[in-house]
C-alpha cells in the first residue's frame, strides 16, 4: 500500500515562512525576541483547525467558547470565578482591544461543566494579522494542571481556542513563557504544541546574529499635513518596494489612531520619520537623524509657537494616509 499524506495535517503557515520580494521571513518580531533572550514560543495551526465538529471523549461540556467581551466579563464576575481573583478582574477586559484583536476566550471547567478550572484568551497579533497571540493562560489553582483528567480538559480547551483563531484567519500562534511557571510551560509545550522560538529558528537556519541584519532603511519627510519626500536605502525594485509599503502600512495601521489636531500647522513645520526593516519585519521608527544621515533631509523644524506633539501627530497622519494611498495604487 502506498502511503498518502494526511490532508488534515498540513500546516497553514507555509506562506509566513516564505521570503518576500524584500527578503522578510517569519512573523513580526520573533527573531528580535530570539536576540533578546528567546522568551517566546510558537505553534503552527493545521488545516483541521479550520474544521468544526465535536470534541472527543465527551468533553464538549468541559470547555466553552466565549467570543464577546461582555460575556467574558460576566463569566469573570460570577461568584465561583471571582473568588479566585483573576488579575484585574472583569474590568481587565477592554472592549476596544477585544474588537481590534478579534479575541476569543475558552472557559475550562470539570467534565460535568460545573466547576471553573481555567481560562485561555487569544487574539490576532496587531502587526501581523496572520499570527495570533496567547494573551491569557490562567489557572487559579496550579495544582489542577497535574490532576487526573486535567490533560484531557486542557487538550479540549486548546483545540477549541485554535479552532476559533484559525476561523479568524490565523495560521500560527505565539505565546510568552516569561510569566509562566514550570507547570504552565509544560502544558504549552506538551499539550498545546508550542515550541521555543530558538528551536524554530534553528530549524530555519536563523540565529540571533541574523536579528542584526537590516534589509532596508526608510525615511519620510512631512511638512504640515503632507508627505513631501520618501526614500529607501538601498533603492528597491518594484516588487520589493511594494512589499516595504505593505509592511509599513500594516505596522502604522495597527497603531491606535491619532486624532487630527484642530489647529493649522505653523508655516515651516517639518519632521522626518524613519526606521529599519529587519528580516522579521518593521523594527520601530523615530524622528531624530544626524546631519550625516544618508537621506540628507533638511533638519526637523518646529517653529516657535508650535506644539511638538501636534506636529508629530500631523506627520504621523500624513505618513499613514500616504501609505494607504500607495497600497491602493499597487493593490
């Protein structure tokens, strides 16, 4: 008999690890984290996570999917859960953040669905909508993680969360191990299937040294409410330039929106913004560049009587509007 490949075991994240025309590879910030000590772990989602269905061993009553912020607040405020003093309580659930990240939560109880045991929460990463991030893994009584039958309930909970995140378009999930005790990390790795970023990068031939590589630098000069000059080093061909614009548009578009200022810009107001593109995406941005900078921009100028924060807001809005317009032209 000829062995066939399991069609439900195919990873969904193949495109994430395929270098783009610019050369970027991997979810945003993962290689940066490796260079900073590697406290993140990663789990690819598989094709079967996109398929709904019952959960094995009659565990449907032990896990409950919560997709609404108000519903999660109600769960956390219930006496049997509130007694465990969840960090921040029901007030820790932020409506705007919940909606922006399209979060999902899974409540874990005992097999009969009566007694609360734990909470999982995940949502889409703001800088790469293909990647989800585990924001909460809370079990008030850590001893339960080693109790008989807990592994089955935990497995059902993770499966339900992964299905919900895949349904939102995620192809992989990241999690931090810095706040977790040994038992939590064991669950992340042995039940949920997460692996340390260092292992993942080693498989790809990447190391902390690669985190120092800069694929491109970008600069943008804004005067008042207009972007008047944009350039990169090195000069990019058309496909690579389009990819850089896509990365910057996603990066700045994921930031909390700036409120336009009421006042008009002071004549002569000028700011230059810029930053680097690393192999795992946009690596921050800033406004201060020396006289010897390759862009050779006129110095930043905030005329007397102007507010620096207002000028910065106008420059930020000018850049994001320009990026959005460029994306529209190249879509």
